[in-house]
């Protein structure tokens, strides 16, 4: 007998598409468009799975699902929503949804998951989250952010180590805070450590603590971040800047669940969830030997990659409004912004990502002469760069390459190799100068393999010893 699916969707066009796709898989679909219709259908029939939209004609489809759960504890529920926020994704997790699909969704994936859910009725994993969570300041409904929200919800109810990747200013610490505050360790401490901001000779002491007399200046025992985070979450930011010695001790702590204070003899057991983040590409660092491969695999059990702001321009307007509201609570004047000003802000590439946008909005809130920020205020306060940077996008390397192609006219069939050589030569000469001709350090500085560097130096006819002669004063790259 065909399995029966209940589809709760008040958008007729979407409902028709989903129904046809599911019926092609041999499923029977009953479609209703309201909460009342859903409840009647569940009383009259037994279903293998239910698909429900969030916003329905007579109310919120999520907030009323607790009663459905009580009457149908084994029913897999798949949530569809155009309210594509982290809060919606978390609410779907809280009601133990089988899956959450933000609109627009991949129809083939929706059908695949529905068939899987219908075949596993009563075998749905529980999430264990009982309390309702408040929305966190992860703003945006763009398609680029939906994968982030879904990954966050998947790691809330386990202690898997998460590696958060993304450019500087994309909000990596906010993701870490969301995982902690919405997860099972939310009653414990959240301790953040920026590996790039701590002197390398003090980093181990910062992480693991030290005993009195362990080194000069250690006048008392100090508890490290691991012990401070016991029972909670330790967030290791800028993990790519951690020195090799600290990487080794961190790996040992992750493997054993035990740490030893600097200068101490006793091992101490710690119960800590590790979240890490970096804005660096760790793959070339692993190849160059500056980041431990075994530590990478310990940290990147679940990688979450944050998109840069230029790849989520649809989120700029809601982010601007969010920051304007935030500015009020920080004591700045109450401002609104018009459509033309938002268009101007959306045109900028935002190399500093969300952090740069926030600072710009605060500056507008402080300096705007009118209560409503317009395009003229944006240009006056932020400068011409908003428009000019986009209009002059082929700048820097691109402009130089265009000029080189125009003036040198390289031979057909050799354009690529010639252009790469033009780029590599100053890079290699710079690295050799920085390291005084030390090829191992130059390779690490560039993030490439030493054998690759040596081969390219030979191909390009670059004398590696010239770096030492060109830098007699000792401009040194610290390993």
C-alpha cells in the first residue's frame, strides 16, 4: 500500500510542484492549507510523514506542533520556511524536525528526504533540546547563510569539534556563541581565546595555566583557559596562528581529555567542547609543515564555512537595519535609512565584511544630519569609495596585468606561463629577501612546499642567495 504524506502548504503553486514530485515516487499526498485542516487530517488518517510550512493562513505552523507531537510521537516532520533565519532553523530543531528546508529549496533533495522520512516512521532521532532559544545576532536570510544555519542546528546536541572558516569580519565568533548558547552546554562557561593576540611564549600558559615558579614572573598558580571552560565550551580563535609547540600540546589535550599546567607534574581531566576558527587557508600551511595535519583533522570534524558579505548582498539591507537598531541601544541617535542609501551600501564590496559594515552604519548614525539617512549622506560620510570601488573593480593586480598584456604582447601559447612567471618572480624575491635566502622559511612564508619553491626558482633563474645579499641588515621572518 502506498505511503501517505500530509502536506501543509497554503501556496498553491509550491504545493502542486511538491505533490507531483512526491506522487512520481509512488507516495500519496494529502494537501491542506491551514493548521485547522492539518489537525483534522491527522485525526482522520495515519501518515508516514508530514511536510509543513511555517507561516500558514491561520497561524504559525511551528508554534502549534507541540500538540501534534503529543498525539503523533513517531511522525517525521519536515519543515519548509521562507522565514530563513537562524531562529527558525533552531525552532525547527527544537520540535525535533526530521529536516528543515529554507525556501527556495532543492526539489530533488526535498523528495529524497521525504522518501527517507516516510520509510523511517518512528525511527526519528531525538534532539534533546527542551528550552526555547532566543534569536542570536546572526542576521540574514540569503541562500548563502542557509547552509550555515542548517550546520549549526546539526551540531547543537553533540560535542563534536567544529572548525569555523571564513574571512576576517564574517562573524565566526558569533557562530561559536550560537553553538554554545543554543546547545546542551549552554549552562556552562563560554571561554574565548585569540591565538593571534597572545605572545607565543605565553600561549601555553594561557591555555593550560601554570604553577608558581614555573618561569620568571610566575609568582602564583594560574588556572588556564581549559580549566576555566570546564563543563562548557572553549573557543580557539585564529587557530592558524598558533605556534608549533602549542599545537602539539593542544593535540595531546584533545586526544586525552587531560591537560598539565606549565611547570606542573599532575595531569588534570577537563570536560570541554572545542570550537575553533581561522581566516587562513590551512591546506597550504599543512603542506608547508607550519600546521599539524593530525591537529587539523581533530579540529575539523565538522567544518562550517561562513560566506563573505560580497556573496550575501541580499543580507546587507537587513544587516544595516539591525545595526541601526543596535546603535540606539549603544547611545547613538535613532536613524532610518532610505532605499537609495541601501542601494549605495549594497554596491560596495565590503572587504572588511560584516564588521566593516557595522562600523560604517555606526558612523552614519553618529554623523548624519537628518533622521533619515539618504544616498547623499552615505557619500558624504563614507566618501566616494562606495561607488568608486565597484566602478573601478579591475584595480591592483587586474589593472597591472591588463597593462602588461597590452604592452608586452606575449607569444601565443605562452601567455599563461609568462603571466604566472611575472607574478611569481616578485613574490619569490620578496620571500627570499624577508628570510635572507632561507628557502625553508621562504616556502613557509609563501605557504607552499619547499620542493615546489626550489623548482620554480630554478625555472625562473632566481638566485636564492640574492635574498641574503639584498637584506644584509637582517629583516628576519620569524619561523
